[in-house]
């Protein structure tokens, strides 16, 4: 090996090492399993947990209303309210103003 060809080999080795480290750094930040993707997943997880909690409260409310209109327990006020909203029923002593 001549002394002149040695610096070129070292330079090529450093260039290859630089590009490999740049590639792996980019992949660690921007890749499918990188830092930005992790931040997106954490944010999406928080949003989905909030939606889940909202749905749980809505299901609990609907279960309560269903139980209050069941055969074993009948809430007359709720039945009256539902008949007015859904069926548009009125009592005979009420006056409708439009």
C-alpha cells in the first residue's frame, strides 16, 4: 500500500461512518418507531382514553334510564318525560302555545 492511497481510504471510511450515523439518527427521530411517532401515539392514546371515559358515562346514564323504565322499577316522571319527547303527548289540562 502506498502512502498516497491511505488518506483516501480513511476519508471514505469517515464519509461512510458519517452517512450511516446520519441515517440511524434520522430513523431514531422520524422513523416508524421514532420519537415523533411515539409522541403521536401518546397524544392519540390520551384522546382515545377521553372518548372511552365519555362513552362509559353515556352507557352508565343509559343503563340508569333503562333501569328506571324497567318492569321492576317504574319512574313515572321519567315515563311522562319520555312520552312527551318521543310521542309528543300532552295531558288534557295542558295548553300548547306555539
